[in-house]
C-alpha cells in the first residue's frame, strides 16, 4: 500500500505542477477556459500556489504521512471547487477532468490513512 501511495503522490504532484505552471504562464487554453468560467485573472497566482502546495504536501507525505493526508484532502477540495465551477457555468464538457482528478486525489488520502 505504501508503494501505491508513493506512485499516486508522485503522479498527482506532476499533474498539479503542470497545471499550476499553466496558470502562472497564462497558457491560452487554460486562460480562456477559466475566464469563461468567471475566474478573475488575479486569482491565477493564488490557484497556482495552491496546486504547488498540494504537490509539495503530497511528496512530503512520503516521509511524514499526516502532511500527505492533509495535502490530499486539500487537493480533493480544490478539484471539488473546480468541478463545481464548471457545473455552475453549465460547462458539462469541462467538468469530467476536475471530477476525475478529485477522485484520483481521494486515493492518496485513503492510502495515507491506511499506511499510518
């Protein structure tokens, strides 16, 4: 179970860093989607910081499991908010990705708890 936690934490961290970077450099596709959802451009740095913090916390959880569990819960909440934003904007085509990432983020939380 510990190896599964490590694999999921690393993979999810990579996804979070790539997504955070896209927000920081204001990638055209990400920017147009988020503006369409009503997210102000001024929020991009804070959202990227949350993703970077989640990635760092998941990786730190390899050594100190409670931090990894807390980070995984934070990532679940982050992507729950992202999925809700898509649904609120009636962007049903965009909601599966954050919903799937939310479900993926549940796994490190559960694995972290079971391997304490």
